[in-house]
């Protein structure tokens, strides 16, 4: 299988399960709690590892107790941390998540006090060791420099970028990549209410690139670099248990399918199905089962 490097953040998720989402100023009892690894790049790598790939993380990890918990969790999922930087100052990014058992929805409060992964950290990596590079759309200028380095030195190395939400200047990451994985939060921030019209409007801005826009229960669309467009309805399981990380699972499923040589339509179907299966289970471990 492939060796994949993802650049982004690692976080610790503290997940409280409740019978229904509490109103403001209420006190409710959690019916379940778990602490696990989180962060977009980390979640995507976890799923890719379960699918049999060699997952490698490039992130900043804090030198605190939570950071040790995070590192142990990543190692348990066979994620290589050799490209990470350990920061002696700062605290591990932590997401406090309220998971509603009634419908599987999740509400996240995220705390972060840690520096970003820099181009100076990335420049010493041997990119010839990887079969795919994946970037979270954050820390915009440094990420742009990382992409430019990869394009210049290894033009055949596939590069994907996740655009989850709108950030200042994030549009500079649209050029020079093979795959844009765009979330509906970004599309909605630009005034769009469906993925088809959004991708059509984006086509002139990104150039030679495949674009995917997942829309949750509304399904997902892909627009190829040659103008082809495919729609795939969402795969909705009989019972939705946990939607946390469904988008990251979708991204992993699409990358996995492309690494297997599947076409855009087949990759979209595989990603939708994997994300739907994830919503029917707690965590990711069951995704490894056929």
C-alpha cells in the first residue's frame, strides 16, 4: 500500500455523549465519555492506516501530559511521527465535544495554544519517501510554500488539500494541486447552497485540478480537471450513531480510492460509502472490516 504524509494538526478529543443536546445554562449527565486522537489530518491518517496504508503525520505536538496521551494514541494507530516537531512551550490542542445520541450530531469547542507547523520544519523532509501528500488548509503562507516545494522537486507526487472552512487568504492554496477536498462550510461562506453550482463557479479559479465537495446528507460532487462532473447521493445508514470525523473519513476514502487507481466517480462512491459507514459506528475501528 501507499506511504502518505499529511500536514496539519493533532488534537486530543474529549467526547461526552448525552441523551439530547442541553439548553444553555443547563446541567446534564453524560451517559458516556471517551478520550481519543483528533484533528482533521490525524483523523484522515487514522482511517488510511486502517485501510492498510502507511500513515505519516507532520504536525506540532506539545510536550505536556495531553501531548503524551495524543502521541500514544497515534502510535497505537500506526501513525509515523518522525516528521513532527515537539514544542516545549504551549499546550496540546483540545476539542471538547458534545455528542448527541438522539441523532449523532456533534458540537465542538476547540482550544488551541500551540504554534503551527512551519515551512522550515517541512523543508528538511525527504519527499521521495512518500506516494501522496495531503495538507490541511491552514497556516496559509507556509502551506503554500510547502506545496510549491513539492511541485518543484517532485512534480509527479500527488498533492491534495482540504479546504474545510474560510480562512484569510486560503484561496492561494487552490493552485498547483491535484485534488481539492472542499467542505460545505467553505462553500456556504461564499454564498452557495449546493455543491454543483459551487464547483461550477470554482472551475475557472483552480485550473488543472480535480475538485470534490461533500455536502453531508446532501451527497457529494466531483468535478474533474477536464470538466466532467459526477454526483453521488449520501450513503445514510439505518441508524446514525456518531458523525464525528465523517468528513475526514470521506477524504480518506477518496484518497484511498485514487491510490488504487479508481476513476473519479468510483472514488466518490467509495468515499461516500465509507463516510456513511463511519456514521453508523463509534470511532473508526470498524472501518477496517470488509
